[in-house]
C-alpha cells in the first residue's frame, strides 16, 4: 500500500491512504520525510513466527 504524507501535526505525520482516508503515523517512523513524500507500507506475514521467536529469546536471555 502506498500513502502520501499530507501534513505533520505534533508528533505525527498525517498520511492519505489509497482509499482517500487518513491515518496518523508517528514521525519517528518517517525521519527526514516531508509533505508530499510517498510512504510504502508492506506486511511481511511470513516473517511473523521468526520475529516472535527472536523476541522470546531476547527476553529469556535478558532476565
């Protein structure tokens, strides 16, 4: 999905979605971005299990 940064409000970038709706995205996720820039959102569901395992291992070894 592609979205366009419409404006910035406080700590958020307001993005316009493909369907014409709007959503807030924390500015820290789009450093150095400016109004009009395109943001691409990708879901990588195939990597979810591996990420969960890594997070569990990190918690286990940090205790």
